[in-house]
């Protein structure tokens, strides 16, 4: 009961300080205050549990990024009304998903700040103090890293929100990245090594992997060799510390979580308390199982075609997509793309989140944030940028070897790479990220980090020139879609942000 109350305190405090000015005067009625929570190891662990609950919340990873960011990536279609502006790349500042996502992300940051402030100022000899601090810095950095890539420079809050700090101006992209790097560096120092803590929590190499991705993102935009080198220096610290699962498909089998390949994943479980994830319902086709699902978010036609045309015999295709048709629990055969192109079923579906025993409320399927194959992809890309492809093939061919293994046979495709120029390698590694990681929430970032010309060529033009059904949109040619709009609730509610601070084009 004490653990539950501690979590409630954090969330009540969060709501008290984040919602609106009138709430700021109210004091929550609870059995424990912050001083009591952070005076024991049990209380600290409860606070950390509350942090992960916030990070996993439907407003953030549990639902909003799938309903909003996946279709806005340009790689997915959504048939949901609340997603129509995003799926047509005309996202509105008052989009339903958007006005849930922003406050949910800042709620996570606020919980991190509560933990950091209390533990940094604590003189108590708590055995789990450093590990807890490391996790708080890690989650704060990961959340700001998502924010800066979605929105550009954002308000930076590094202490618990109060009446004095409720209204905060936007910071620059540079300052936002500086804080992200600083936080991940602190996390790297404070987090434990492998085997020293819980298997489902981040360790030092998770901070290395994230820092590699931060520097790779910056290098992609600037082509600064020092940034590419910094990305390599972090990624190589992760190399060899994890192993790929024997087959690609088993990564997404129910119950096969926190594998040897997992670097950091969000934990979900059927605790029966609250809805903790809508991922299952968002991606699972209607009537695929005997419970209510929507199958709203589907890969675009050209997303599927590109993979099939590149590697027709790639076993990852069957592990990633449900294509051509499926049979409902009632025995009805429903045609899908490419067998049909029109209507809501004129698309394939993502196969990575199937859960036969889902109870309609709470999911058992974890959400992978970063895994070892992603690090191999990063190392390949970085090595090619620094020195050309000669020593980059080893990283690609490692996960391609796994991709060919079905468990019962070895496929001919995807074949190992060789004989590419630096430019050919640069182009193909981005495609390979899509084939390996589709549906794992990397699409928005990967389609934009190499700049607008890349986004225009690889997303807008390929979609607009690709196959069309009667539900497909023509994407607008607009640089504004490199970022999401600042939500209308933030512009109206934050006295230090006005319409003049809105992202260009919105």
C-alpha cells in the first residue's frame, strides 16, 4: 500500500503543478509527502515506478505516439478521424492526439524533476540513490530527445513545476540538445552495469546507445565529422555487449520480452488497474481476435512495396506485415493490400503487436525503444560516413545473417552487402532501417533527420507517385511537415509562448 500511495503522491503533485493556475493553490490530500517518500529505499523505488508509469502512459507511449506520430511520419495511414489531419500531413495545432501528447511528455519530465531534486539534495545513505538518479536523468533525457525531434526547441524545465515556473519560453534547439547530452552523460555515470540491477531497467550501455543516436541525429543534419565521431565513440561501447535473437520473428512473440537484443523497452503488464497501452488495439486488425480492436494504423502501400521489391524473399516481411488477406474469428476472409487497394482494408497491417489474450484494457506486450540491431545499423551508417563502406559491411551483415534465419531454414535474402560506393551505402542503410525497425516508432525521426530534401524525395514524392486507393491522400509539398506544430493548448496556456513562437507554416 505504501508503494501505491507514493506513486499517487507523485501523480497528484504532477497534476497539481501542470494543469492550470487555479489548481496551483490546492494541496493534495495524501498520507505521504515528498520528504517521506524519499526517506527510504522503498519510497525511492516507488517514485521510480511512478516515473516509468508516466513514461508508458497512454498520453505518451501507450497511445498518442501511435495515433499521431506514426501516420505523420509519412510511412503509415490511419483511418481514425482524430488522425486524419496527421495522416494527410496537415496536422492541426488542436489535433486530439497532439494536445494529449505534449502535457503527457511534460508530466514525465516533471516526475523526473521531482526525483532529481529530492535525491540530489538528500544526505540520507540510500543504497539505491545513484541508480534512481541515473534513471531519472535517463528518462528526462529520452523525453526531451523525443520532444526536440517532434517540435524543435521546447521549454526546458529542470526543476519541479511551481507557480513561478509554470510559464516557460521556448529554448533553442541547441540548448535543448545540450541538456539532453548532459542528462545522458549523468545517467551513464550513475546507472549500473549489466547484471547489477533489474533486467527491465536501463543500464550504462542504454545511455551509450541513446547518446550515439543523439550524436547521429546531430551529425545527420550538420554532417559535422566531430559529431559522427562522437556517435561512433558511444555506439562502439555497446558493440558486443548484446546479442541478436536467433530469428527476427521471435522478437515479437508474446512473452518474449527483455531479450538478449533488448537495450531498453517499456514494460507493460495486465495489472487490471488502468488502461496502460492501446498499442494492441491500434495495430491489430478488426475481429482478428475475440476482442475489440481497431487496426487503425497501417503501413502505406509504398512502405510495403518497397520492402517486397527490394527483398522478395526476406523472412522479415512475413514477421512485419499481414498482407493480402486475413480471416476473422467468425471465419470471414477479408482482403488486404495488395489483393485490394480501396477502403480501410486497402492496406497491409503491422504484425509485431499481436496478443491473443488481450483483455481489451491492459496489454502484456512491451514496447521496444532501442535494441541491438538499431545499434548495428547506427554503427554501419557512422562508419560509412567516417571512412566509407569497407569496414561498415560487418555491422550490416551481422543482422542480415539473422534476418535470413527462419528457425527452420536459411533464406537466400536479404543477401550480405558488398561492392557499394559510399553514396550507395548511405542510401541503402536508411532503407534498411525501415525494413528492420518498421512499426517500432523510428519512422518520424529517420525520415526527417537527413533534412528536407531527403524527406521530400523519400517520403512525399514516393508516396505521391506510388499506388493509390480511394482512401489515400496526396501529401502536400511543405517544409512545415519536418516538425509537428506546438499544441494550441500550450500557446493559449503558456504566457511566455505566443503564436509568433509557433513552428513555421502553422
